[in-house]
């Protein structure tokens, strides 16, 4: 490097930035998919409450606008995930979520017995509860999309009445609200997990304690 004026020695290079602490858990694409899906889900739930609960509907008003926001946020829910499939990291994590290993059964058994020690709950990158949640919420979104379309475009499937579609839509909506509340409550109790979704990185000690079967260097689980 060239020296500064009046100096006989080369100017020392600036300090190199230190690598981020911990290990990478989520890529930028995965975090963006999660964040976008979360905001769309929030719009769905808030607008659904404004349409379903009478006092809230009277307070907010603008029923046509609220209904339009609800419909389009619901239709757009699968879009972030579909776009995110271009990410190799996201595809790898979807494969992980789709695999159920023997130690996942051990995790579930310990969870049902309310045994909380990390040693009794071995987990890969995702524990058994997260795998079940991911599969359930994906199926619930498909049911909500299908029943919403049947309510919107009546007569598409003549053998399915609009009343049946509304009933199923309402029941699954309440189930989603309950499950999402539990999901947020669980995340709120674990700051390191939230940091992983916010920054993409988690501490090695946290990973070893809560995801002992996660081979984050080999990427197999």
C-alpha cells in the first residue's frame, strides 16, 4: 500500500472486520420469506377480526376496503415461499422440515412428559415441534386459500355449499390464531431464537444446547 506524505513506511492497513459471532442459521432469503409471510398473516388476522367481530367492525368501518385487504393478503400468503424456492438454503431447510428422525420421536415423548432438559430433547436444525408446526401451518394456509376462493367465487364447485366453506374457513381461522399465538409466545421466550431469525446467526452454545443433532458444518440436519 502506498505510504502517506512524509512517511518512509507503507501505511498500515485498517483493521479487518471481525466475522459475525456465532454460526449461520438462516440465509437472508429465508429471513425475508419469514418476515413477509408474517406481515401478510398479520394483515389477514387483523382484517378477519374486523370482519368477524361486530363491535370491532363498527369501530373500524370501511368494510369493503377491509374485505379487499383480507382477500388479497390471503391470496398472496403462499407467494413469498414460492419466490423463495430460488434459494438453495430455503430448499435445504424445507427438506429438513420434511424429515422425521428417531430423535424427533424422543423429543416429542419428552415434550409430552414435560421434560425440559436439553439432553432429553435432541433436535436437528429444527426440533420435532417446529417440524409439526411448519407442516400444519402450510396445510392450514392451503385450506384457508381454498375455502376463501369458494366463498369468493360461488358456484365453482356446486357440490360444496358456501355455508360449508364459510364454516370451515372460520374454524381453521380460529385454529390458526391460537397456534400463531403459541408460536409467538414461544419465540418471545427465546431471545436467541429471535436473534437467529432477525440476523441470521445464533450462538454456538445455544445451538449445542437446543439443537445437538444439527450438523451445521456438514449441513445434513
